[in-house]
C-alpha cells in the first residue's frame, strides 16, 4: 500500500482509472489518453499515493482493479458525468439556444435510416445546437457511454447495464445475385442459406446472424468476412457468395443483387442508450425526451415498409 498524499487525485489520473477497466494493460490504457508508458506508470503511482491505497492488483495476470478500485469506480464515473453536465449546461444556456451534442452510432443501419429523421426534427426544435455523430462498432459505442466519452448513442439491444429506449426493430434479409437458385424463392429457409458460400458481415448485425444459424442447427460456409456494407454487396454481385444483412443497412437501388425474406424471421432491436437518463445534460435530455415522445405517439421508425420495398424490387 502506498503512503497517503495530502493532494487529491487529478482528473487525468481519474480518467486513467476509467481507461484501465477496458484496457489490455496499464500502458495501453495510458496510450488511449496519449500518454507514454512512463507517464502512465507515474500517473498511476501518483493516483494511488493521493488515495492512500492501491487501485490496481499488480499480482494479477491481466489488468484488474483492487476491491477499493472497484468500489470507487462508480464515483469516478459520476465525476465525469457531472463535468459533462457542467460543460453542456454552460454552453447550452437556459433555453438550449447553443451547445454541442455528440451522438454515437453503431453502424450504417442507424446512420442511414434511424438517426437522420430524429436529428432532422431535433435540429428544427433546437437550431442553435450542433450535433456531431461518431460512428463506431457497437461494443465501442457501449464503452464510450460507460467511460462518459459520449452521453447518448444508438446501439443494438438489449444492453442491461444502460438505460435504453426502442428506436426500431430491424429484420435480417438474404442478399443474393439475381440468378442464384435461392433467388427464385419468395422466402428462404435458414438451412438453405448454409448450403452456399457465405459472405459474413463483421459489423453490428453479426451476432444476430450467427445466432440465427445456430438456432437452425447449421453453420454457414463463410468464405469472406467483411466490414463494409458496399464491399459485401459487391462481392455478392460478383458471385463470391451470398450474405445476410439487416434491412436498414440495405440500399433500395443496388444493381446486381436482390433481397429475400428469411424463414423463420430473425430480427434485431435498435435503441437509443445512455448510462443514466437521470444525469443527462440538458442537450442530451432534450434528444432523449424527443425519442420518448415519439415512442409514446407511435411515431418511431417502422422498418417494415422499408423491407417490403427492398424485396419488391427483386
């Protein structure tokens, strides 16, 4: 145990503690904050000196907080949540006439079809608020929410550790070349999809797709594992395999591919999430309440119409 220091911990040191939770090592936690390995080690020792106790179990094989470190972690998160509220309140003003809101988006489905109408309405209500959208994989959006880097984000549900609101229920569709044998079917059994070379998405809907095949008791014949939606569509168009994608990421007019419904139907839920809706800044709360109002009035996204339009083109 370190000796107690009269000075309190700095925000930089507390931010390092937050990074340690999801980092592979102490040095990598500091690197995410732009710190060298030496500076990271010094900051961690200074934090423990200021607190008068160890916060990292150095005898563990991986990064692990001590019981004390785990106990203070929620309070550290509250510190940064309060700072976000202070900054947002100061910039937004009493009537939300100015300010900045950063919104996380877990991929093409939310960025293309879910967020735009929501943000368009938000901008009409609060023209002085600037909205910045950052697109990252679902797991990174969740981490940014937990680490207080963003206040709200669109994620795949469920997220048991976050406060969430439903935005849309998205259906998985088969993506095929027009002359593929399965394209003649109106609805394709999951087991039939496993009989052909498969292009797997490495994006947000991959867990739902994997679960769909597992529930059917089959494994897809994965020949490519791609992240970009346009890359997957192009591979399918050129006969490199078939695929399954969430309907909300699919363009209506991509020539050379057709979309078909899958039996049994597989869906994923998309929602707006935050760490604690009671502690949102005024700007973030305004967006949160807008979504809540839309849900109460039944005005949330309705992907079924998009699905019908997609399959009708084939």
